[in-house]
């Protein structure tokens, strides 16, 4: 049961970190869209939305969505592993 809580904490922490990073990325570049006629991508670390162009269309890049999902899960497992290592050192 403790492992499940660690994984839940790791997934939640990784999701929140990626959420803040992507919101920051969007806020930083979203003000450029009305002023210029070019496409710009949003997403950290992988671009998953391309916006802009002459009619300001939005396109979802599914490989970027999959890459970001994989990165979140990888970071969640890393957070869980670190938490587990700290538990072992405290138990000694």
C-alpha cells in the first residue's frame, strides 16, 4: 500500500511540474500570436500544440502529447525511486 501512495505522489508531483512549465510556456508566447503571422509551438519538453498562421489555427501534435505523457511518467517513477531511497536511508 505504501508503494501505491509513493507512485500516486510521484505522478501528482510530476503532473503539477509539467502543468506549471507548460502554462508558463503558453503565457510567454501567447501574446505573440496576434502581432505576427507565423506559427509557434507550445509545450515543454515536447511541442504538442502549434498555433498561428494566417487564420490562427490550432493543430495538436499527437507525438508531442505522447512524448510529454511518457516524460511525466518517467519523472514520476524517478520521484518515486528517490522517495524510496530516502525511506531506506532513514530506516537504517
